[in-house]
C-alpha cells in the first residue's frame, strides 16, 4: 500500500492549569485562553508555506492535569463532553483549513455522571468527531477497564481501542 505524503508540524504550546482555579468561571477562563492559544498556533501553521494536514495537540493542553482537585469539583469546574465546547471550537478550523485535528481533554459522559475520563479525539476536515479514545492506563481517574462490562455494553469492544480509516491512513 502506498502512503500519501502529508505534513505534520510541531508547535510549542504553553498552557495554564485549570486546577488552580477556584470556580467554574475562573477554570473556563483558563481553558478558553488555552484554547485561544491553540487556535492561534494552528492558524499560524496552516497559513504557513507548507500547511499541515494533521495537527496533533499535546495532552493536558486545554485543562492541564487535575492534580489534587477533588473529583466532583474537577467535573463541575473543568470537564466537558466530546463533542462539546472544546471540540466544536476546533471544528471551525478543521473546516476552514481542510485539516484533521487530534487532541485530548478531560471528558464527562452522562452515562457515568460521577466519573471523568482522560480522552483523546480526532476531528476530520468536516469538523466531525470521528474517533474518541479514553485512556486505559491512567494516573488517578476513571479508565474504561474500571467499568469494563458496562463500558462494553455502551460502546462495544471497538470503543475500547478505536481505529478509524482516513485519507491519511488508519489512525487510532
């Protein structure tokens, strides 16, 4: 199989940590500032002489680690869904520049309201979430293996280690 040539760009990201916030508004001000920084860096890369087809953002780029923030507070202050506030903002750039964006953030799922996941996602050039992966090996937050039977019932085995075919190849 021939692999199509494509370019990825590495950009340094400096993010602030939402766990330092004392309220939801303060946490989302931090998250939105981190998101604005990422959007500016992606736009800069895409407007350059050799724009990327795939942008991969670092882990913790939007919220930072939860550190010692209690679970209930972290969920209330800093977590969101996929798709949700973060992915929908990034989707606009996917459509504008015809790119894929891969990223990571702490996610809540209404099926498990007292848990959060360290989740990665892939947006396609239409801005749609085509892949969501919830980390199996985690520091101190929920992993699908913690609720494996219920997780399989909800998302099947493909939801544990998802892979998607793209014009760039199979990504997971």
